[in-house]
C-alpha cells in the first residue's frame, strides 16, 4: 500500500486518502475490489464496535480504476458522510493569524487547523488538513464551518460535544476525532495570542505515552462529557488504547472526579 504524505492526505480530490486502519472502521485503499474486500474483512474480524454486516462503497478516482472506500457500519449520520465525501475548507491559508497541528501520523490521526481574522475581529476564514478516518475528516470540516463568523472568545466556547452534535452525533469509538478538532482550534488560538507553536498535550504530565495524552486532557474530557469508564476515556482520547499501562491511572482519575469511595 502506498503511503500518502500528510500535506496531501486530505487535499481536494484526495479525500479517499487510502488510509488502511480498518480496525477504526473507515479505510481507503487503491486496488481491486476483491483484494480490498478480503483485506478489510480480515482486518475487522472480531473487532469490538464493528457490526457483522460490512458494506463496501466505490467512488471513481481520477488516478485509478477504483477509489475503494470501506465503511464498517459505524452507524454514521448522513451529515458525517456528507462532510467526509465533500469536506469544506480543505487546504492552507496564506499568512494565517493562528495555526496549529495536533495528533500524530504515527498514532493514526493528525490535524492542522488554521484561521484568519477579519477587520471586525471575527474569524473570516478557517481551513484544515487532516490525516485520519471519516470521523476525523468530518469533524475537522464541521469545525471550520462552526468557527467562521465567530469571535475568538465565542470560538473558545465550542466543545467536542458541540462538534459531534453538529454532525448529528458520532459513534462512541470515534469521539476522539471531535476532541482532536477542539484541541487543534484551541492550540491555533493560543498560537495567535502568544505567537508560539504550542502542543497543549505537552504542557503538563503525559499520562498516556503511547498516544501522548496529558493528564489534564483526560480530566477535562471526563468532566465535560460525564465519562464513567476507562473504555469511554479511551474512545474520547485514545489514552489506554496502546500498551494499557495507564489504565490504572485513568481509573484512579475517574474515581476521584466521580467521587467513588475507595
């Protein structure tokens, strides 16, 4: 499988970015229908959250006979699929006022978010480039629509739940995509306010070293989304989804925030 550079992973006409991560539910790859179907079925065998009935949708691609998009029945809303197939505001802004990149290609999701302010102090333009699944692309696309026309203070009030609600909801296992969008927006605003390129995940103690998730981020998603289990925290942040050594710490934070007696 040919790897696609981050810069072109979600360029116009390249939204079928051929990312093979079928365990996360949405994958794209060039090749024959038979070969891809065999690969996708094998990759999703016995994966929690994936239904038994798998559907395969095929979209024309100007550089190959097929751009084969695999959808593992995540129960995506129509709006998620619309933003995935026709993402808004893809690309880069010339001389942006704020810019930030969050996530990691090594971890399977990365997002660059940029904005420009108009004379009235409101966000006049917002663009993104993302490397990830359908939920990541849709969440990034939706975020750009949501922030345009808002002041920075108004934009700061947008939560990951707002992004998911705007899309008509996201599968529980995909909520980390909305969190990544909110993180990117906040980091871009901080870049504008301070002039520094800041990865907010590095500002405090890293809880999950596999996915570089901070303790503050875990505490925040638990509080803002009313999470009660380690599995939910993993769905929202990916923390605990690697080696699993941080699961005990995540449980301790859950117990502390939710007032569970020891």
